[in-house]
C-alpha cells in the first residue's frame, strides 16, 4: 500500500508519498493544471498497483470537490479527509505535507478502520450526489443573501432621497410592483432605481447631475470664440 499526503492550494499540490515501511518515496509539487495533475495521478495509479493501491490524506478546504472526484476516478482506495485541531506556527507546504504523511502512516490502521485519532477530527467526504446538493444549497443561500443586501441598499437609497413615502409598507406583492417601490424581483432593482428617479425628476443625484451638465454647457458656450 502507498500512502499519499496532499497539501492542497489553488495553483499546486504539495505531495508526500510513503510506502508500507514508512519510507518517503517522493516529495514534490504538482501543478493543478488539468494535464499535469492528471498525468501525476495516472502515474501514481500505475505505480501503486503492485503495492495494492493507495490511500490519501488531505485537509478539508473550500475547494476540495474536484480533487476528491479525481482521487475517486484514479482508484484511490480511501480518502481520509481531516480537520486538525492544532496547527503549527511554522507552516510551509512541504512541512504540512510531511506532517500529513506521518499522521497517515502512523495511524494508518485506525484511520482505515474508521477509528478516532487523538487531536484529529475526521470529516467523511460526501457522495457525488450529496456534494452537488450541498453546492446547490450553498449557492441558493449566497444568492438569497445577495438579494437581501441589494434590497436593503435600494431601501437605503430611497431613504437618502426621501422617497420612502411613496412605498407602501403593507399590501400584496402586486401593489408593491405597481407602485414602483422595491421590487421583490431582484433582477430588476437597478432598472427601477434609476429609471424611476429620472422620469419623476425627484432623484437628487439625477438633478445634481443635470445641473452640472447644464453649467458645463453654459461655460463652454461662453468661452467659445
């Protein structure tokens, strides 16, 4: 069995490979470009077949998804995804990969049997379908938060220009849309905010801009020979 430790970053993977005796066979950095990273895992799969395959350990982060899928694609027997409770103050990529490789090899039996390891919290990687569901849920949450912030900004803009009296505080969704107030259809909020202000002539920013443009035109006419 080969034991692969990965310290993952955006542009590169720092890897540490050990054999069954705990000897370090390889230390290197692998680019996350598709061609290079696929070539590395293809070579590792071929190399580990006589040894009975390979297992991998890596720390959880916000962009593990593609790497977890690739490990499964290239025949990783088990992926140990962890979140250490203690972190070293002297951190480098190579030190982190070495520490992960040592942790995997020393505790290989307990980790592969699913038993707990002191000061290490193991995270079970989700299945592909569950991972996609989580991504969809997280995306919906972010969009909902963005929508709420956008509506709050529009309401603040209304308050700045004293236009909130024209917005009903109660009523149906149709009445809000008909009144030209903050639309719950968040895709059209910017259209309302500027078109409504410019057509009514009540937007302070539009009036000030109009006055500035008029003064510029007057100055140009007076200075023209």
